[in-house]
C-alpha cells in the first residue's frame, strides 16, 4: 500500500480576535494518496477554505494554526520556515485560487507572470521558460498567442485556465484548488472540470478541490470530505456517499442540488444556517438544523465513527461501533 502524499493530523486553526479565539478548523484528519482527487465540500462558513489555506501554509493573521500537523512528502509543513515553504510552493505543490482576476497581477502579461514563477525556482534559460510557458498554456487548451495577453484581455474561463497552467509549470505532486470554477457559467464550469480531470489523469498529480457545490465534483473526485462547523462531518468514497449518504447534513446537501441522472425531484434546502463558530452549539453542531435530531444531540458531541469504509460524525451511528453494547 503506497504511503499517502499528504497527511493532515489533528489540525486546528484559530482566528485570534479581541473577544477570544474562534476555532475555524477543529481537529481535522485527512489523507491524500498520490494521484488522488479529494473534494472538500460544505456551505460557506464551514471551514473548508480555511482548512485548504492551512494545508497550503497560506494563512495570514488573525488566522493561525494552533495544533496538529500537515505532513507533505515527509515534511511537516507547519514546522517549515518561510524560505523552505517558498522552495516547495509551485515546485512540489501549487494553489489555484477562486478568482484568477484577484490572483493574477493585472499589470503583467501572462508570460511575465509565468516567467516570475519559474525564475524564483531555478535557473532556466529565457528560451526554456518561453517554451515551457507555451507548453503549459496549450495543456489547458489556450493558444500560446495569449502569453502576451494581460489578465483583463482574457475571458473568465481563460483566466482560470491560465491560473491552472501556472500551477502546472513544474508538474507538482499536489494541486490545491479553492472553488476554481465558482465564477464561471455552468458550461465553462463543466468544460474546465473535464480539463482538470484529463490533466490529472495524464500528469498524475493529486488534487484537493474545495467547493460548495457537491454535484460539481460527483463525476471527478474519488473521495469526498463533507465539512460542517469546522469539523469533518462525513468522509467517504464519492460513489458511496452519493448512493447512501450517512450524515443528515450530507443528505441535506445532496437534496439541495439537482442531479444529472435519475427522476426529477423537488430540491429542498437545509433550513437555518451554519453555526457561529464563536459560539458553537453545546452538543452536535448540526443539531439546530437536523431533521433526525434526538434529545441527547443537544448535549453530547458526536465522535467520528467508522461505518464500513466511511467515517461519520453523528450519534445515530454510535451504537454500531465495535465494543459498544447494543
Ligand atoms: Fe443529527 Fe444528532 Fe446526528 Fe447531529 S448527532 S447529525 S443532531 S442525529
């Protein structure tokens, strides 16, 4: 069995505020195998982007890692110095942000930005940099003529593709993506997802893909981690989660998005909103919104229980744990 390329262990991230620390990521464990596509899903405010930024070591104050480790290719990234991290970023792992318009420099051509990234990580000749820039842009389906374009001269879809091309300059082992398709229309979204998956299959990098839209990743991710209130609510193989979601929150999320397959059905949202992490509920964090809540859910916090190959944080599954009386 190959060892995972990334192991997140017991990771906690706090936002340090004058009125007290707010825990946005609460004791999260995750693993990613080489070449695997893992999606992290959940509503806004559930901690998924904070988790992703913590993995990429891109948090800035007031957010800080208050515990745990992020082991990537044998190094604990939490313990690395800024210069050690700079050395690994782009080369070993790269990050694709939600909005390329904000992530790309509006004052520089795409080629100049690619060149900056390559110059920071080696001593390639000007010609080698030009060739590599054209190569990665073609990989994402954009004509190399656009190397001379500035970000505002490209469509939203082309900008996101340029960001992905930049992330692939050194063919890293891991590409971390934060809702990279959220600003695109559904047609451009689908085409970009197909492209990402094709590139992943061809080049063999692992992907962590954060999205609030579960249906978007249903065909592309091997595993899903559903986050709620800063914690993993359910982690499972994508196919099994879509077929038989265990956590009531996963059920609610699935019912909130249209399915491409199967009969038409009425979409139902999840009433209420995610918890205020400054004052999380005493028991289960999903209890105020849960249609299956029991009296004990208001006072007892569920653990993360194994059910087959899946993990689920819900008291409904506690009784089935080995060693527990029926
Ligand atoms: Fe719902 Fe209770 Fe399970 Fe929480 S522990 S998800 S409130 S049934």
